[in-house]
C-alpha cells in the first residue's frame, strides 16, 4: 500500500501515514496516473474527500510527533 514516510523531524517511530479517498473508501496511490473527479463546486467550494490515517510499519513503536508531506496537483476543466 502507498505509505507516506515520516519526515526526519518526526520523533515517532514504527508507523507511517496513508491517505484515503472517503468517497470510494480506497487508499490513494501516488503518481501521475492517479486521477479522480472531485465533483461540481457548490457555492464556489469543492470539498476534497481525503482523510489521513496511521499505519504500522514494523520495528520499534515509539510515541512522538508525526510529520509527513503530500503534494497534490489540481486541474480544473
């Protein structure tokens, strides 16, 4: 599955983050070939149905801060 690795500034260990599309209830895969429709704006607003959650990666589990980056490109057509 597509995990987001923790940034080096994180102090937690043994976990990663995943992004889930809550409309389809599937994990988001990363890369240029991953596209999905966000629907029609209502009142000028589009809600991105995305949710981040923790996943266990193995190794020693240690509590602490968690930081990760994910970049999204949005194209309007």
